[in-house]
C-alpha cells in the first residue's frame, strides 16, 4: 500500500541540522506513527512521503518554508518579571516554556520559550525552536495501512488498545 491521504504510517527517522548535529531520532525506539494528510508532520516531509510504501528509504532536505518557517523577530518579546505570579517566577529559567497571549493577537494563546532572564526582564520567543533551520531527514517507511474511521475523523492515530474508537 502506498502512502496517500488518510493512511496510517509507521516510520523511523533521523533528523539532523545543517552542521550534521542530531536534533531527534527514532533509532532505538518505536517507529513514529502518524496519519497522512492531516498536518501531523512538517509539510516538506509529508509531501516527500506521498506515494512511498513500506520498505522505502529516503533522504529529505526541508527548507524553513516547508518546515517550521522563518524566524519572526516580532515573536521575540521582553516582559517584566512582575507580570508573573511570585510562585511561578522560580520556574522561569532558560529553556522553560510558558503560555501567554500571542504578540500579534492578544486573544490567542501561544507557547513561549524562555531565552534569557536579565535583571527584571524575561526575554522569550514564540518562534518554534527549529524556525529558520534547514532540516535533514533520513526516513525508513516501516508500515502503511488504511486509517480507521475514528482516526480519520480525529485526524490522528489512535492507540492500539482503542478498539472502540474511544480515544
């Protein structure tokens, strides 16, 4: 079976940066499972997998526009520490994440990554950590099957013990 809209796919992947450093990998773990055509992978990888079958291996280079987009400097924000409750401030360390209003639309919540704490300011970004990066994937397709009705309706893979479509 070939990978098309609404197929359930199992794959192993190894993701590296331009400099060859490993970003993530499924090696030594269970394969990644996803439902094809539902935006569960970055667009460049999903497009490259279209039409592939179990046993296929491929290398995919994904430019930022087909991955996590370009970095948007308007999503890098400084906030006074005083806007955070006292009991939460000790958790605000470099690399921590928190939810807050989107810089362009305060009615929408987004996730921020703490970049640095400087004096009484917290420097954070709502950019994805891989925004602006060219991504290098080595992929092996392990299995392809038709997605269940429940999976297609939900747009994601269900756990194997969910025979009733409950989850």
